[in-house]
């Protein structure tokens, strides 16, 4: 069961992911990995938000739809 806060991200749907991307640099060690599930239409926006941490990559699910952002935090 997901908390309501995890299901309601805001009007754009990316607000929670943007907050994670903005704050991850403060709590992650260099070389650490962040991986988050995303909506199938959010790839470009989420990739841009996570690019502040390093080389953000968008990966597809089994149907070929954008589904995950993965980024290794650069030192």
C-alpha cells in the first residue's frame, strides 16, 4: 500500500522526482546510484532534473516505454 504522498506528485506529475533529484547530492556518496520509476511520458523532464547529479539515463520497461531513470552520482 503506497502512501497518498507517493501517488500524488503534483500538477505536472514530476514534482516528487524533481525533489529527489535536487536533494540526492546532499545525501549520496560519490559514485552512489539513484534509480527511480517514472511515468512513460516523463523521460525528458526527469532526465534533465537528474542530470545535475551525473549522466542520467532513461531505461524502458518490457513494453519499450520509458520507465526508469538511473544516474550514478559524480564526485
